[in-house]
């Protein structure tokens, strides 16, 4: 038997060894990719279960005339240790100064909690009081920080420009409160009519 015959008899074993190494590499790569996928899914799940906090300045739904500062949670879980920082003075009517400052101080030091679907609002004044001066700078930068069930929520910073509200059509969105008031008024008129 020549060395060539010996090599030929070894070819199946060499091919099997190469195939085994390739299979082991592919198996290891698949395991690493599966591990990454599980980690990504876990990260996405935790992110989806965090609170989603926001700050806005907008007209009050009931009347459309009073501007309010609103802090809300649109996420699925409770936000704790909610901190809202406003870099500039929030435009407001002077009569609302103390209440607004108290609210901002409370949020700067950490509001205890904000459940899902909840929002808190503070009156700033009527749109005419706040937006009357066309040259006034009404931009504020807000930063929101909080903790959720899976740790700290990533801080969110953005600008709110009240000048966006100038020259817009202001309409009340309506509410059950207005329906209740209308029904009470109708009830009073009916009772008065029946007494006659």
C-alpha cells in the first residue's frame, strides 16, 4: 500500500472531521444568535412595560380658553419619583405664580408617583393673558425623569413653544362636566315649570 492509497482511505475521515467542525461552528453561531434574540426580546419587553411620561402646555379641554401645564403618564405602569425640570420660566398670569412655583418645586424634588392614564394640570392663565404680546419669547425646555418597574426611565428633554398656539382656532373639546351642567339647568327649569 502506497502513501497515496493511505491518503485515499483517510479522505472520508477528513471530510467527516471538517463537516463536524463546520456543524459545531454553525451550532455555536445559532446559539449566540438565539441568546441575542432572547436578550433583545427581554429588553423590548421591559421597555414596553415602562411608564411613558410627558409634559405639555395646552388649552383646557372644558373651555379652550385657559392654558394649563399638564404632566401625564400614558404608559402601562406606575411611574415613581417623577421629576420634571423646566429650564425657563413657564409663561403664566401673575395670579397663578405661587401655585405654579409650588408645583414645579414639588416636581423638581420628585413627585411620589403617577399612575397609568393619570395626568395633573395647573392653570397658567387665559390665552389672551399669556399670548397677547406678539414679541414675547414663550419657549420652555422640559426634562422628565422617573423610575418604573424595570429601573430608571430614560430621561426625555424637549422644547414647548407656546407661540405655536397664536392665531389658532380655540374650541372647547367638551366634557361630561358640561353635559352634567346642562342637565342640571334643564332640571331646574323643569322643576320651576312644574311648581307653577
